[in-house]
């Protein structure tokens, strides 16, 4: 079936989250006088991301609210930094610490260089939307800040409001419904292989995995998943692209979290 719409992941796909996270954390630790609590900036970043990877899924599963997972992460991170009383910080204090970090992170946030050229090429030819494991207001503010919000159909479909997170089929199908298209008419583009590519394919969409780092070799990608190394490759996407054609591309192609 012909592609008529394209849905996108946000963090790591359109928004260069990890680069902003690294700069923001380093600057915040320096400002707080905590940079010497870790062996190196790289070690501080590793601890920060390890904690994020453990706690953010608790938000996605509904165990924690979006705000609560931030507070839990700060308590754990500061405890590992050896800050006295970190485990006993109130939610308000921990959330305020996170907010100060986020101000520094957001000061350097930007879209990937290939995002706007690709969206410029697709706009007008395809219906464009977002499916994200996050909170709608948070993602809308972010996309507006990096200059990309205007490309997308409203509403943005996010896990908090939808009630299920990727790779659940329902959130992909909700994105297709927002575009007014059948799943087979929609391509989904994301950087997480399991959550984005496999999840979209299993939901009946045309899955496109963005593998910027060329992390997988030939033959390491499942059938039905197309691999691209840059969003600029989407500029050649046409309304004549068929689902079977995408699957064949994946079979012979070379492959190379949401922000909280």
C-alpha cells in the first residue's frame, strides 16, 4: 500500500537529546560544586544515564508520575555522588534540582542537522505526526523550542495521555488515527530498534529504523524494517513506496529513550 503519512519519534530521532543532556549535566554539576564527586565527566554521565534507564520505565509503566520519576532519579544520583542526606530529599527539593539542570540542558538543545531538511521535503507531500514515550505538553514545548512543531499534525500522541507506551501496538495505531490513515499507509521513523522499528512493524506500519551509528551489520535487521543512517534519506520517500518494497530493502540493507 502507498505511504501517505509519516510518524516520528522525538528524542534521538529529531531532537539531539544526548548531546544536550551531556552539556547540561556537566554545567550543572560544576555550578553545584559537585563535579569533583565523580572520577570524570564521563563517569558522572554514565551514572546519570544508568539511573535514567532504570527509573524512566517506571513512569512509562504507570508506576511513577512524570514528576515523581525525576525526584527519584535525583535522590539516587546525588546519593551515588556521596551527597549527604540525598535519600531523604523531599520531592520539592529534588524536583527543583532537576529543574535547574533542565534549564542548562534546554539552553543548548537543538534539532539534529538533518531533521529540518527532511521535514521540509516531506511537508506537503505527506501527513506528518509524532508518537512519543513522554508527556504531550513536554514534547510540544520541546518541538516548538527546536523549531519543528509546525510540521506536525495535532494532536501529538504521547504515552502519558494515551495510556500505553511503545512498543505497544495501540500507541502506533493511535498515531495513524490522528493522521486519518490506515496503518499500512503510514511509515514510522525512530532510533530505538525494539521500541520503534519492531513495534511499528508489528503494529502494521511501515517501519523505518534510524541507525545513525551503523550499529548493526548486514543481515542483522528483521524483515519488514528499512534502515536509514540519516533523516535526509527520507527525502527520496515517495507516495509510490510500497510496503513490500520497504521489506525487501530491509532484507538486504546495511544497518549501522525518550527524554525525561
